[in-house]
C-alpha cells in the first residue's frame, strides 16, 4: 500500500506540471492585469509599462512560466494586482470559508443520502421506495440557483410577512451578522443553514441513487447468502457486510465532491454572498487579477489530484479483496 501511494504521488507530478502549463497559458490569455488600468485616465502608459515589468509580463512566455512556477513551489504566490494583498492569504481565507460550507453540506448529504439509499434497497418497490425515488429525481433536476432564490424568498420575505416577524428566521446572505466581531458558533450555524441545504439537495439525490443501486446488487450476492446461512443476524449482514461493499461507488463520488470544494461553490456562494473560493475567482477574472486567478486554479487542480488518490486508497480499506502491489 505504501509503495502504491508513493508511486501514485510520483505519477501525479507530471500531471500537475502539464496542468500548470495549460492553466498558465489559459489564464494568461483570459486575465490581463493591465486591461482595467488602461481605461483610467490618471494612469499613463509609462505606469502600465512599469506594472507589466514588475509582473514579468514583458518577458517571453517560457520565462514567465518558469519564474512563476519557481515562486509558486516556494510558497511565494505573489501580490494581488487589484487589492495589493497577499494572494496566498486571500486564497487561504477563501478556501477555509469554502471548506466550512462544503464539508458541512457534503457531510449532511452523505449521511442522509446513504441512509435513504439503504432504506430504499431494503424496501424495494414499496411506497417508501417510490417516494424516495421520485424525490431523488426532483432533487437532481432542480437547479441550485432556483432553489437558493426560493429559500431566500421564503425565509426573507414570505415567512416574515405571514407571521409578522421582526426579521428572517434564518439569515439569507453573508457569513456573520453585520457588525459582529469574533467567532460565534450559533450565528455561524444560522448563516450556514440555507447555503448548506441548497448544496446538499442534489448531492443527497445522487448519493441515494448510487447507494440504492449498489445495495441491491450486493444484497443478492453469494457471500451474503453464505453469511445468512451461517446464522448471522440480518442487521449484521446488512450493516457489516453489505453496506461496506456497497460504499465503494459512493467513495468515488464523495472524493470528487470533496476535491471540488476547493474550486468553490460558485453559484451557492455567489447567491448567499458567502466569501469563499467561488466569488474570489469571479472577482479575479472580472478584474484581470492574473496572480490571484492562477493561484486559484492551481489549488483546485492540486485538490482534485489528491482526492482522487484518497478515493483509490479508500477502495482497499472498504474492500479487502482490493490490494495494490
């Protein structure tokens, strides 16, 4: 197992190098840090030329890439062109915020989705199973932005109007109460509720369908018939043997979902004004903030590669028959 992990990490190096080259070229073409400055009459051509020289934009593409890559590996991600703040600090703050929202929503979706899938498989074609199946299709088909706006209207407008409340039951935007300082668990949980719910709806639907299909296949396997013939209790057969093997397809999807959190939950974060990686990337592209946009994409690529490796390792943990030489 250790040899396999080391080998996969070594294989990931060329993947990251190729991805960094592609990302560098695309971002260099998409985000021009001097584009917004050209429209400012107070900034002269000489100022723009000095800025391009300070960013290394007056050099060849290969020289620019090598200079950026060497600094990035050493942890020097540069300074934001627009805010003049450290790119690394901005990425770190936004990433933590996205992880808080993403992990809470994904964990909630995982528990609910797996539970629904198991119950549906054990009661196949029952009314409960048909209800869960219908709700799953509704959840998969429902756009995140539509559901988010619906919840904002419900909690921010209609419930306040119907029950004559002084304010919304749950905050519909932001991460903290305006004017508050420090960390308050209850306040943070209230602000997390609606965006986490929006994030988890489609994930619950996907996980429940995966789990149901996988459980139905496992429940009719020969090794479960043998376990029942040995006199094991049905509860142990289902939870100890069936669920463990049925979790393998979910593991792949879970690893991809967790890895994608690093990219930010662009729609959900934008609607609920959650200061995560999604709004940070949109702001970087809109303003032509090349150092910030490039660092954002590289962090996202690295997260996807790492969590794909985590998924492969989890296969061997969940199924003893899977071993890597």
